[in-house]
């Protein structure tokens, strides 16, 4: 079909030169992209090879340029988005910086060591130290301050120190500070003399004395304006205080955990104002203020001691008219009677104090801290051991722990069944009373347990010999109750250690009541020595060193100086026997104290036994359960 009105379209070709221009433009664009990418791609300005070349040439100006440029670039790379390339460059920069710093510190210390050894430094050496200070300044300062410490600690001579400081004063960057040392050498000598006490304390590890000596020196006018010495003294005082803090904090923590808040408070006061922002120290200080009486005075006279023997936990069994009933009625207390005694003592303003609070570690009598308006009292759980005769008297056969970790007494009935209760032992009675009357105990004090160890500890034989002694003693008195009981010494040792941990937590002290309940007034020196040896061999490995001895049966040997000297030589700095009044006296290496035994007989004859000063026996006696 003819379409006369439509003009045919002809294809037009691009000019050849246009294609050439397009290809050239693409090449240029790619080249520019490559240049831009290459220019913006991260890289380091210098490499390890550049640094090593500068060292070979001795061009230290370039070394510092490499160091500063690399550090600047490293800082810049840290601000970029992380990538493998960036991380690789940062690692390379760190290695280069570390290498330069290490070499510079080594070179600087070699120069300073030469100067200290007396070698005169050249002007070139001084210039090198000046330049190196920009990299190793802290290391140099530490080296120089160490020599100041050696001088002031009397470890190097004055001429050696001053000669070294004269060379350091030539270095422009150190000139102002160390020229002052040369100019004030006489003052420096006086400071050294006055630091003698601090130096002695430091050598002996007495950090508080060191810190206080330095504090007093800093407060004097002699060191005012002496910047180098002031800085040294401040740093040394801070170090001594920190050392004292680290030494004392475990003790403070332990004191607070054991409710010995008065002791903890004394330790904290020694650091008063040193660490105002220390949260843990402030926490302990707050606890101590809350638990410790505000007004404390020193009690300078004798300290009252009362003693009781193991409590009767089962009165029906104790007073069943057998051959032990009379002794139980005479010597022992019932649980309710002991509770009444504690109540009367509390009403009369007695407060429990530790069994060693009145004597120093050297055996010298000292004043006893005591709350204002209170009278200090030491409680002794005397003659503490288990036997079948005692079980038959209604006494707990052993101690144990309840589910809360508290000490309980365990009563073994005639049919072999056991009952346990906190109140079956005087330990639990005391702890329960303190729980409800916390002000009856000062500084966490409870009492002293005077153990007799021939049958073991707390009702648990710890050796074959102790187990056999218990069984032989039972057989001698006609008891067959132990035949069916097997002894596991390993389990017993673990149990006793657990009991001792619980007792230690409540501040009970363990004392020696003699291993074999030896009547020391009639015993020979050899027998006493052998008895002590058994305590040291079989008891102290689990209890720790014992320093208190309560004479068996309360019969002292103060009239026999050879015997008391023997006891003192073995570390017993408190010796105690029965008496009817408050009494103590100082002897060589120990303090003797008299303790009053509270018993059934004492309650019936209070005047004869000297207990009227504490209570009225008639108010205490449990007539309903006694014969």
C-alpha cells in the first residue's frame, strides 16, 4: 500500500571521533577514581624501616618526627570505622610506637645510670636526655625519684646523690626542680635526719608510724616551698597509708563480721581522714557507730570471773536417785537457773568482756575497755568434757550444729535415741540471751570454754587413745552404752573443726583445762609437763595455740613458783582458780585471776560461796526440778 504522506526514516551513524572521545572519558574517569581511592586509602606516614634507617644515621630529630607523626596517625585511625585494613594499620602503628618508646627508655636509663655512677655527661648527652624526655619523661622521673628515696632512706651517701642531681639540673626540662635540690642541700640533710623514724618504721613494716612521721614532717616549715621533696614526701606518705589500709582491711572486715565493732572502730580511727571516699571503709565505720556504745571508759581494777560446769539438760535423769544425783545437785546448774543468772547479771549492769581483754600478749595486766555504767565480766564454761557418767547426769553427750549453723547440745537417752536443742548447752543459752540482749556483750564477747581433752573435744574422740580412754572409763563405772557405738575419727575431726569455726564466729575462746584433768597441786612438775605436751600434740593442732589455763577442780598452784613458771614458759599468760571474791595479781609472764563457781551448792549457800554480790541464790534455784 502506498503511503505518500509518510517520509521514510534513514539511520544516522555516530561520528567516529565521538566514540574515541567517549573511550577517553571513561579511561580518565577510571584513572581519577583510582587516584581518589588511593589518596583516601588509610596508610601510615612511616614504617619500622624508616625508624631503623634514622637510627643507623643517628638522625634523632627524624626519630621524634616519626614517633609524633605515627602517634597522631594512630589516633586518627582509632576514630575511623573499623575494618581489616584499619585494624592492621593500628597494630603496625602500636608496634612502631612501642619499639621507639622501648628503645628511648632503655637509652635514657643508660645515660641516667652513667650519671649516677659518676660519669660526667657531655653536652650531647644532655641534649639527648632533653629530647628523650618527650618520650621517656615518666621513666626518667621515676629513676631520679628512686635515687631521692634511696638518699632520704639513708641507702646512698649524700655526695653521690648531690653529684647526680647536679648533672640532672643541667637538663633544661629538669633544671628548675633539681636546681632547688642543690640550692637547699642543707635543708635536705635535715629532712633526711628527721626521716630516720619513718625509715625505721618502713623497714619494720609499721606503715601507720611511717605515714604519721612523714605527715608531721610535711606540716613543718622546713620543707615548705621545697617542691621536689614535698612531692616525694606526699607520694611516700600516700604509699604508706595505702599499705596500712591493705594490711588493716582484712582485720576490720573480720572484726565487723564477728561483731567486734569496738576493735574495728579503733582500727578505722587510725585512718581517720585518709580515705574519705572509700565506700567500704565508710560502710564499716557506719556499722561500728551503730553497734558500739558511745561512751567507753577503761576499767583498771580486777575483772569479775564467774564459772559454771556443763548444764543439766535432762533434770529427770540427773535427779533419779542414782549414785550421780548428789554430785549433780551439788556441782551443776539447770538450764532455767543459768537463764535466770544471766538475767540477774544483766539487771545489775554486768557486761561480758573477752577472756583475754585484761592482759597483753606479753602477760601484762592492762585496762579493760568497758561501756560507761557497766561492770566487766568474764564467763568461763569450766571442766568442759563428755563422759558416760555425765550423760547419766543429764548432761549433753556432745555438741552439734543445727541447720542454721548454731551450736546445739545433744542429749542421748538411755535407749540410745538422741535429742538436740540449743538450750541443752550453756553455749546456746548464752548466745540466745545475747541475741535478745545485745548490750550484754561488749565487742562481741561471749565466754571462755575450758576444755579437758582426755576423751576428745565436745563429745568427739579425735584419736584412738581418746576413744579408748572414754570406753575404758565407761566400763570402769559399769556402763555398756558405748559398745554399740562405732567411732569414726575422720568424721569426728571434721565435726570438731566445724564446731570450732562456729564458736570462733561468736568469739568463744578455748582454754586449757588440762588434758587429763590433772590435779596440779598434787602433781609433779614432770606430770604437768607431760600433760601440757599432750595438749600441744593433740589439741592445739585443731584449736590453735592456747594461752589461758583454768586449773582443774579450781585448785591453783600460786604457792609453787616452779609450777607457775613452767606454765608461763609454755605461753599461758592467764591462770585461774576458784575463789569467793574478785581478785587478780600480776606475776612474771602471766596474770592470775580468781573466778567464782556458780553451782547448786553455791545457790543454796550464797554467802559461803561469795555469790551474793551477783544475785540471791533463792531467786535462782529451780525448786520444782531439784531434789
